[in-house]
């Protein structure tokens, strides 16, 4: 099941990327003319489709991450303990994946159902009608119509009745008057789900329910991974003496991923939910913050998830960094060889030493110093093994140091004086 859920997470994140791309292209298309064409965009089918697109993508990713975290906590696979190739396994897999997709699609599409327009339509926009300017909500319509028609004073009106009564107020000689609906997703230019609502908004109950559902998903994800982290930590402590270095590295890597998942989920949803709550109780007006949340805050998970739920990107990064490090080491060695060669051919007998960083230096900070003297003169090899016994009681530092001596034998000749005072090469 994990692979299918990761695939759904990646699909949701990919769609979020598509949403951001379309928003960028739309901004490029309208440019400075957006102020003039704002209501054309907000009432267009493209804005509604973009809202459905973004909502479906975010919910698909969130629900998939929630089920994935719970599945990992319970150590379940495709069908729990049933073989993944069985018919029952495939049925359960299909049911889980289909459920996530259908619920996400339902959440995104319900606000556009014509039968529910009285709950989700934000208002109507009239072109070239000075009586109604901007987005005219239901309250303003009712105020005008009750003043114009007193018999509707105590009657709550539907959008269907409002459109009929407004049409009756104007002449039909030039085609009458038509109000374009500003749907649920047309509340802002980024065409995002209307999370920021107040008690005056007819759709506030739906928005609050979805926010609570998303918060519950965050709680499940956080609790699941905290429990996974706790269990793996206890297990690693018990078997620490039996673990290899590779196992310990994998364990640390896995725990780091868990921490990043929790932190990114927190940064993505908790500040947003808090702001939505403050907006709902009218402590702040967060409506101008829609672009920030839709383009920067909410896509945080979509950017980080590919590096958390799949090792492809981290592996490519590690390979790139490894190749870069190898290139630097190779370049440094080439420079060192050339410098030693030049010094050996034209040495002046000075006692200034050449300092070469050896593998042992990466562990203890020690330096290998080779005086710049030609063969036939006394050569001194000075080492600074600081606290060798404390840092490497197993003798690995000394062994690495001896290996580093062997590596530079092709650069200088290391020898000792014989009885006649002449230098003879020796093997270290």
C-alpha cells in the first residue's frame, strides 16, 4: 500500500505545481489590465476549474499522507497480512485509493453544484449597471429589492428569485440584465478554496468543517510519526551494540525524515488554521493574505514531499555533492603533486616545510609536515597526533596515518641517515 499512497501523494503535489504554473501564466496574461478585467476572471469557468484543481490536489495529498502515516504506524501493507498478489489484496488497495480520490474530488466539486448555489455563491456581478457595482452579495440584493418591492420585506430570497426580480426591474428591449455568478472559488484572484470566512458568509459551516478535517489529519500524521519515532528510538537503543554503522546511519536518516515531515506539516497548516480562526471571529481581516497562503504557505508540503517520501532526489543530490567533493580532492592532489615536483627540481635547501593534509587529518585535525629538501639530505617527518589514544583507541588513526604516508611516497623520498651520514630510502 505504501507505494500506491506515495504515488497519490506525488500526484497531488504534481497537480499543486500545475496550479501554481497556471496562476503564473494567468498573471502574465492579464498583467496590468487585471484591475479592469478582474470580474471577468473571477466569474469565468477557468477560475472555477482552477479552484477545483487546487482543492482536489491539496486534499488528495493530505489524505494520502494521513493514511500512509497510520499504515506505517500499524505496520500494514497492501491488505494487512494478506499477500499483495491476492484478489482480496487488490480489492482493498483499490478501495483505499478510490476512497481517497473520491472524497478529495467531492470536497472540491460540492461548492459548484447548482442545487447548492444558495450556500456557495458569493454574489453576482453586473456589467454596466450603476445600481449594482462590484460583487453584489445576497444581503445587498435583498435590501434593494425589499425597498423596491415591499411585499418581500420579511421573505428570505433564493438566488433564483433574486435573478428573476432583478430582471423584472429593467427593460428587456436591449436584452435585459444578466448577473454573472461569482462562485465559491471566485472569492479571490488566486481562485483558492474559501478558507477565510465569517459568520456572515453562507458557506462558513462548510469551510469550518473542512478546516477541522484538515487539522485532524495533521494531528493523525504528527501523532503517528511521533509514535514511530519513539518506537524506533527504543528499538535502536536496545540493539545498539548489534547495529552496524550503516544501520545506525539509516536509523538517523529515517528519524531526520520524520522530524522534517512533522515540522513541514506544522508550518503548512497550523499558522494557516490559526489565521482562519482569528479571521472567523473578526479579530483580524486576513482576506488580503490569500495570495501569500496559496502561493507560499500551502505548497510547502508539495515542495518538500518528493524529498521525504522518495529517495530519488536526495540520491541525486548526494551523488552531485560526492562528485563535487571528489573533483575538489583530485584538484588539490594535482596542485600538491605539481608543487612538490617543482620544489624537488629547484630546491634551495631551505628548511620551510610543505604541509599536506592526509586522511588522518580529517579525523583528528593532524597535519603531515614534509620539509622541502631534495633526496640525499636529511628528511624529517613530523606528526602531531593529538590525543590519539582518546580519539581512536582501536588504532584506526595510526593506521590511516601510515596509509597517508604511503600515498605521498611518489612525491618525496622518506629516508634516514646511515653510518656515513648518507640518506637511504626506507619503507614505512
